[in-house]
């Protein structure tokens, strides 16, 4: 006897058990599709890179007496320029909070090069001032740098240049051992520590500047004390040109930044890389 089976019943197949029906499989709440993963990862990377800079990193002083704020802003910009080669801390914050450490290594190498150059200048100052202190002038009627005021200036220049070398070596030792986490949590943790860190990193440049100024003052006094008229004229021209070049240099590197140009440059670089 043959049973009559309808076509629908013959085509019926029981459903296969899934992972959710198995008693030993964990419950899966949601599974991200492969297409959605890159977008989620890119959003997480972007949010990790763009970290808001704390208020005490900015050059703003709302709680300080209003007449003192311009002086504090100018002093802060000057210290940033001497210590980091930048007029603000925005670049430093971006370097310390970046996901990759390559940018931080490049920034440390840049600051190290600055300090090394200052050490070289200090070495030349030490040699030159030591020669002026310990030797006699060949012609005292043209330039007598053994007088009281020039000699004092050269001795001070020698001492300050030596201090500049010590400061630069100390800064190099700290930079070679410092990590990004240590700088964020210790040296740059408060506004007061930021000011002290910038001051310590600026000491080599400040010492070299004072040493150069004292040596120049000693030579200027010795030249103006001379009885030679040509020496007076040459000294005046050199001092005038040096002053103008110094003002132009600091005006150029400490001026207002044009962020639009940097953005265009980044777009051009991205287009060339593609």
C-alpha cells in the first residue's frame, strides 16, 4: 500500500538549528558588518586624535588683573618661541597626544638641534671672550679692550656663556629621557608647571643672548673709547645693521600665523600623495 503524500509535504524540510538555538552557544547581541567596521574604526581614530587642549595650556588669563594680561601674553609667547620655536602650545599638544610617536620623535629632534646649535654658539663665545680677557690688544690706540668696563663685560659674557652650556646640556639630558606621558602628567600638568618648563627650556637661549649682548657692549665701549674716528663710524654702522636685522628676524618668526596657507599646503600634499 502506498501512502498518498501531497507535493507540499514532500518538499517540506525541517529548519536547520542556528547558533542561537544551541544551548551551549553564547548569545550574540549584534554583529558589525565588514562594510561598517572601517567607518567605525575611522571615527574612533579621528576622535582619538582630536583631543581638546586644556584651558591652562592656552595663553588666556581671565582671572588675572586686566592690566597685567597683555604682559603675561607677550611673556608667554616669548618663552614658547625661545623654548619650542613656536609662539603657542597648539603644536606641542598635538605632538604629545598623537596616536603615532613619529611626530613626537621629529619634534624632539628639532628641539635637540636647536639646543645643539646654542651649545656651538656658546663654545665660540667662550673661546672669544677668554682670548679677549687673557691677551693684550695689538694696538691700544685703535681698540683697547683691557679697560675696566670692557673687561668687566667680557668676564660677565664668559660666565653667562658657560651657564648657557650647562643649561643646554641639562635640557638635552631631560629631553632624551622624557616620555609623552610623563610630560603630560608632570611637567605640563598645571599652568605653573608649564611656565616653569618653558622657562627652563628657554634658559639656554636667554643666557646666550645676554652673553652676546655683554660681549657686544664691551666691544662697543672699547671702540667708542678709541681715538680713531674710523673705528667710531664702523662700530656705529655694525650696531645699527645688527639691531635692524634682529628686529626683522623676531618680527618675521613671531608674527601672526596664516592658518589658511597651512591648510592649502596639506591639501596639496594629500593630492600629490594620492
